[in-house]
C-alpha cells in the first residue's frame, strides 16, 4: 500500500511540474502574440493618419517653356493631408503610367518658410524634360505620386495619389 501512495504522489508532482512548464510557455507565447497585435494595430492607425492629395485645379496644371533649356516644365502641387510629416525626398512620380527617370528640378514648400513637408503644407513639384515638349495646351495626362512618411514610433508608411489632369500652357 505504501508503494501505491508514493507512486501516486510522484505522478502528481510530475504532472504539476509539466503543467507549470506548459503554462510558462503559454504565457510567454501569449505575451509575444499580444505585442505583435499591438504593433499591427499601431501600423493600421498610422496608415490612416498618412495621406497626400493633389492640390489646386486639376484642369489647370501648369505647362511652361523654360527660359534656360527651352524644354517644357510641368508644375503641380501636392498637399500633405495627413497628420504626420512626409519625407519629400522619397517622392516618386509617374506620368501616364511611365516612371520619370529624372529628378524634379524643384521641390519647394508652400509656405516658403516651411522646412519639412508637415501636415497641411504644400509641396510644389516642378519637372523639366525634353519628353514634355510633345505635350500641349489642353492635353490630359495621368499623374501618380507616392511618398513615404518619416518614422513614427519606429514605423514608416507610404501614401499615394492618382489624378487625371489637364495641362494649361502659359
């Protein structure tokens, strides 16, 4: 009878040790899962707070001839409509679905006193390229632009805009 009681206690203690170890693993995994879920929620919240939009009249996008090179310049404005600063140097633009393999000649903030692309700040974008010489007054083009936010809580998100515009030669 003593052997039966001893083996039962050994089995009970062994079961308690195993269940304690399993509980510790489950608590650790639950903690990791909770951290991942919290980070995903922060990412979703951040993605809703990042936005850019075309600013101005889409039927009057400026197309001018440069006095320096004689090539045509395309000028338009993009507004940071989100609640976080955007990285203006990350701006990428497609015109009629084609990547611009040249850099803008000018990226200026409006108001000019701004030093970052902060919320509600406009970014004046000017491109000059010989390929624009084929464009004329009242031509319609498709503009696509994308930019990334600066890091917020260790995360960065991108925002984009897609706008059909009409050129106005002046």
